[in-house]
């Protein structure tokens, strides 16, 4: 696939550039603008745009289950639309699993301090929250609620109506008071109990 994207006068450079594009977009939490890729890779804007378009076409022609698409002004990997039933099944199956302590703690921080960015969450927890936030978004408890007004306009996260519904709350103001930004064991336990998905009665044996 990559051979089709290589410009004849700079084969080695362009092959490395394509690999770099894949690596960057793969780890990015948000769509990566062409301008950002061009700056990072020190390549002309038109070259990067052409490589991204060609790479996306190569993935499509090869019949992969994922695709490289341009959305919201940037490039990102996403699962192919015709595979959505399998992806939905996977996500729903994941909801039956018990949530980790890290996920519950992050969810509590977002619930009490929303709206806030990934960097703000990281400063409270002391660890990178990217993976946990993806989990919470997949379960429908957390969503993007806006953009920060500061430099970079970071995404701000907040809880969803589904979060309140699962806990049996009418509004966020009904959450129990908390003295610290990092929740205690009692708050985490309450969240875990409220969000747990128990198996049907006829499946408990």
C-alpha cells in the first residue's frame, strides 16, 4: 500500500513520512490537522494532504476494518461503518464488566468538577487519563461538553444523562458532598454500586 504513496524522487523520506503519519494519528485523541502533521514532519502542506488522502484510499482498497478519514478539520482512524454492529456488540459486552478503580475515580472527578479537560483530570489524578476517558465515553457516562477558551481550546468533558439515570439522580446537585477533589473509598463504592450492571435473574442460577 505504502509504495503507491511514495513520491519517486524521495522514496525513503516519503516512506518514513507515511509511517510517521500513521503513528501520530494512531495515538492522537482528537483528529490531527494537516497543518499539525506538516509542522511535526517538516513537510509541505500539500505533500502531507496528498499522503493522507492516498493512505486512506489504500486502506479502503485493501478492505481493512478501519479507515483513515478527515473529520472536523483533521485526520483520524475509525472503524469502518459497515462493521458497526460488531463494534456495538463489543462495547455493550464491555459494559457488563466491572469498572476499574481508576475509571470510577476519574468518573467521580469529572462528575464533581465538570467541565474539565484531560490535562486538568491528569493534574488531579497524577496519571494520564486518556484510556480511562475512552472507556467512560464508550460506556456512555462521559461526553464532550465544550471547548476551553485558553490556548489549544482543549476538549472539556462532563457527565451524561445516562450517568444520572444509572445512579438514580435527578441532577448533579444531588450528588453527595465531597471534601476533596480525589474521591474517597465511600464515594467510589457508591459509584460502583450504582453503575454495576447485574445479570438477569434467570442467569444467576
